[in-house]
C-alpha cells in the first residue's frame, strides 16, 4: 500500500496507527528500551545466516526505533549502519511494521520512495531485508532485519531465512513472557501462603 499526505505528496514514512498499542505491549514485555545481550547474539545469527555485515532486532514505539539486538561485522564500515537508536523516519523497518509483511530491497536506489531515506546518504545503506515480529496478540512489535552497503540479491532464500528467524525470535519473546508470568504466579502463591500462616490474634 502507498501512503500519501492530504496534499497528495508521497510519504517516505508510512502512517503507523498501531504505534500506541505496540508501545504499550513493548513496555509490558520489557523490550525496546535497552540493549539485550541475548538479542545481540541473535542479531549475529541473522547476519551470519544472510552473510550480511549488519543485522538488527528492531523494536519501534511511538517516538523512535531501538535496536535491542544489533550486530556489526568486525570488518564492516563503522558508518554503515546505526547505533542503537534511530528516528522514526529513518530506515525501512517502519515500512515492514506498517505493512505487516516482509520487505526485500536488493538496491534501495531502484525505488524512488526508498532511495531518499536518510540512511542511504547518512549510513551508506544500499540493500535491505526485513521481516515483522508478530506476537501472539497479533501486534507487530518490530523487525528482524539485515542490511548491506552494496546491492544484494537476497532472493527467495534470503526472504525465507529472515522470515524463519523472525518466527524463532517471536517464540523466544513468548518463552520469556511465559517464564515471567510463571514466576509472578509463584510469587503470588508464596505471598498467599505466608498470609495464611500469620497468627490471627484470636484467643481460644
């Protein structure tokens, strides 16, 4: 889908009407606010699987994008991809999130809508592949993505790989949530047992 302003001008960044719900869900899951070593390792898996110099696990809220997982190959140019945080109008992950489906750009300069993005000149990005992270509630939390500073033929294999990795990561997020919920339930039961064991203060 193509998005336009009321004036008819093409929007470089799509309108994101689900951002408030996504931001609330990310807060609930504790994602998108700080770096995560386990997700950094996952981003490295993404980079290795796609033979890409840069890969990220990107969560997007109402104000910014945050790469909770991020990998730069040791020999990759330092300016080739961002640090942890990006503005909402930078890069291609916001398009994946709003579209709710994967995006493959073998050469971003082949597409007028994408060629003008700030990451092209600012970070030298030339190719991109990303897939949405859709949780059990149907909320798209962010993306798994990889980029390169040269045009790349990601092909069907690359698309299938990034989608498969996105599915794995969603399972990991759900496992974390389930463990957290189980821990909270155990703590609640323990509190209830302690309350039952307290003296009532009544005399027989």
